[in-house]
């Protein structure tokens, strides 16, 4: 009986920790940004202020594209057909601009924290 307890208690502890991880990951809001034909879709992303969030970025264009924000200190270059994500720490209410360096005239957008 003691052997079973020695083996079972650590196993239950590990399972408890592992089951908590997906729940925490799901709590973070996720927003999607698509890069296509030198543009960002949508151009404006509204996020909750003071909340950590994930931005899923997908490049559906025929060439490489970049998400860059000087004020948010974020940069991500994606090959055609690639997807990735960025994690943002909580933002104060306001508007934060981003752009694509490969198409600076058309690839413009903003994150609005409300």
C-alpha cells in the first residue's frame, strides 16, 4: 500500500500541473492578422487594455512580409504561407501603429487598446 502511495502521489501531482497549463494558455485572448497583397487584414485590431494577448500573424501573400512596430518593439518576418504569433504584454489604452517594411505604402495598421 505504501509503495502505491509513493508512486501514485507524485504522478497525480504531475497530472494536476499539466492539466492546469492548457487552461491558463486558453485564457489569453488571441487576435488574427492576415498579410495579403501588401496589406494587413484587418487594418485595425481592437484589444482589451491592460490585458496580455496573443497576435496570430498569417502571411497569405506570394512573397515575404513583415509585421513591425517601433513603439511596441515587435518585429516578425514571415515567408509566403507561414504563420507565427507574437505575445504582447498588457497595453495602456491608446493606439499603437504597425507596418510592413516590404510594402510600407500599403501595409499599415494599428492596434487599439480599449
